[in-house]
C-alpha cells in the first residue's frame, strides 16, 4: 500500500508539471501572436509628395487667390472699395486695396520622397529657373528658391492643355542674355533682359524689361463682363480662352493695370499716378513707359521690326523685347487683332481723363503709332525692373 501511495503522489506531480509546461506554451504563443498582429498594423511612411500651395496659371480658380490674411494696406474711411496692388497713395478711395506682397508657397524639402536613392520628385529642392523632367514629363517652377510642381489649370476644347513653350517668342536672339524672374504671387516665370538705347530726347539709358506680357489674375472675366471687383486682379483672355493668356499674357483695362478703383476708367485719376508706378506689376517692378519703349526701339537697326517677335509676328527680335500680336479686348464686347497687333497702355492720361496714351504696333507696319485709347479697352502689360 505504501508503494502504491508513493506512485500516486509521483503521478500527480508529473501531471502538474505537464500542465504547467502547457500553460507556459499557451502564454508564449499568445504573446507571440499579439506581437505579430501589432506589428502588421503599423503603416509604412507615405513616400508620395504632398504639395501645399503650389500653383500655376489660373482661369480664376483658387490657385491664384491672394493670401488675404497678409494684407498690410491701410483702409480708407471712404465707402468706395479700395484696391489691392499699387503701393502708391494707399489712403485714397481710388486705389485698390489688398496685399501686393507675394503669396508664399508653403513647400518643405521634407516633401521630397526619400524611399529611393534616385530623385523622383524635385519639390522643395533648391532651384535656379524652370526645370523640365524628361522622364516624368513634370515641369517645376522656381519659387522663393525652391522648386514647386507646375500644375496647369488651363483648358482646351481639343483635350488636355500642354503648357506653352515660353521660349518660342524669344528666338533669333542670344538666349544667354535672358534672365528669369519668378512672380511669387502665382509662380509664373518670366524672361527679361537688359536693353541699352536712347530715349525720345536722345539721352542714353539702360532698362531691365520683361520679354513677355504680364499674366496675373485672381479672376478671369468673359466678354461683356466689366472689371469692377476692386479686391481682386481681373483679366480677359483673348476669345475667353485661358490658353491664350498662357501664350500672350492677360488683357487689362487701364484702371486695373494701374491698380486703381474701377471708377478711374470713367474719370480722371491723374493725381494718383506716381513716378515708377507699380500698378499690377510684381514687387520691385513698374509699368513700362514711353521712355522705356523708345530706349528699346533705338537699340535696333530695324526699328519696330527689331522689337517684334518672329513668333507669328513677322519680326526678327533683334532687340530681344519679343513683342507678340496679343491683340486687345474692345469694350463693346469683342476681341480683335490677335497675331496682327500689339497694344499697350502707358501710365498717362490724356484730355478729360477718359482716354489715355497707348502704343500700337502692327505686324505689317514699319512704324509704331502713339495712339489714343479708351480706358475701358483691355490691353497687354509690360513691366520694367526698378533700378
């Protein structure tokens, strides 16, 4: 009996040991399974590029909307709306209000994918001028020293719109003489150059002038609509086609170009015109004057023929100014003279203040006409860099 009793205790001990080992294995297995599930639920870092604020040409979309919170303009006590662009006489009710400072692109270099040793996106990297990636077809603009992705918002009835090659009107000129400037308000890159010549009085002078027409807008209007919103930059595009603005620049009424309240289109605002008037030009630039035009014209052997681009405009572009036949919007609701004439307002009034001085160059003429133009028409704009 004693022997049997001893064996019973031994058997109980063996069973207890087996049970303990089994419980340990289950616990270990459960712990391992839990770890496995937890690990598989962890997401890998997103290698895609997130771009904040990158924009290009706009047909009135939010891509070109100004950063209203950064406005530093002084508000007038007048009930008349004040505009936004000109920094001159800001307290006047005839000056547009808003922010003429750049709308900064919030782009960080951390947005660039680091999942590969090969660069797959240039957003956020240091830049110099425009970049076209032949492998991906992407175009990058240089804004505030960093690349941003160019996302065209222009449309075309024939299908997706391919950005216009802005170098085409510059041909037949020493391309190395062109420099580039990025308008930080919308990320658009402009070519400009230095031109040496003589003004209308025969005095030698040098100007740094854009070789392209200005193209900036918060809103794109259609024929029949008037530029009456004094809180935004408004433009027309020839035939209401925004792709024409990409090729030829925007068309602007006189008060819009000057950065004035739209009431200045129907009354005199001569007392608001300032030397080196900025208008809707970018910060550090001013509107082109007749003085500037004469300096450019005198720089060529062939007069205005040397000012006109070869691109659809029968010139040889000897000066590098690269004028194109951008046409105009006639205020009686029609567009006219595309690829036939270049029109540009001067920041100067004539007569009773409802008409102004303008420059008119035709593709078939050897001369250039100093014309009288209604302020309600819409013409091209050129800008000159401040000295």
